[in-house]
């Protein structure tokens, strides 16, 4: 944030800039109108996303030499990190929200599953879990499979959810809920047929009438 400032995100081991933005200032009247409609779009404030896959980076700011003397006084400038949904840049915050994410390793789920069980395997997902590739191109996360809950990184950390016991099963009123590993099913009582779901329910069986006995 500031007037006539160029901020860049660079590789900490070189001077190569990977991304950046330029914040300019014009007349105060024009600036106030822009601020209300788009609070950080290049007027007194600009923003740029951190490139995907970066393990480290450096943020730096400098004056834009070709803009010296244009618009309001330069004043101070600052660069900071904020989560991508943060937008209230012009409030006087003492703290700026930042959300950090993490992943396991650098390989994808498929690559780790291929070596799972080997002496060199570091695959972290345990039983009854699903592996999800990271959106940042490297690494993965573990989550409990559907019908299970708990900690997907601990041995036996994902335990079966008894939908029948906790009341989350969807069965017809006359059907009986029966729990299975990771799921459940609805069973119709004797004398009825169907899948026992609320949509189809249980249908009463047609009763066969006894044939009359005739004697001559």
C-alpha cells in the first residue's frame, strides 16, 4: 500500500522477480471514487498472488522512478501478506489475517500409492482413508473415507460412523436401519418388500388366499 510503489515477490536465492504489482496515485477526488468500488486494484493499493508451488519467497517494495512528483505526496508504503479473501485494505487493522496450508511430501497420491508397503515408503494415509492431491501441484492430504471419521494420519484413526445409532440414516418409517462398515442399509420387515428408503418405502406383500377344499 502506498503511492507510486512497485512491490515484487522474488526468489530469495536470486533477484529474479516472479510476480508483482504497481500502486499509483492521482488526484484525491479520483482516488476516493476508485477506493469505494475496488479497494485494491492499483490505486493507492495493489495486490498479487503468491505463485503456486513456492517453498520460499521474498517480498520487497521500491519507488517507481518514472512516477516521482505525480499525484499526492508519496508518504509511507508497506507490503504485507494476507489471505486471498481479505479485501478491507483501507481499514486500520492492527492484524491482517493470513491462512497457511500444508501438505505431506512432494509426490502425488498415485506416486505414493505405488510404493506403499515398501521399505522406503513414507505414505501417510492409513486404513479407511482417501488420498487427495494438493491444489498447489506438490504433495497430498489424507481424509477419512465416506462413512468414517477421525484422524486420517493415525493407525486405525478413521473409525466407522454408525449412522443408525446417531440418527443420520435415511430409512422409511417402517424399515429397520442396519449399520455396515462405512455405510448402512434399510431393511423392510417381514411381510414387506422394497429397499426401505424414504423414496420407495416398504410395500406390503400380496397375500395368497387359501384354496377351498371340495369333496364329492
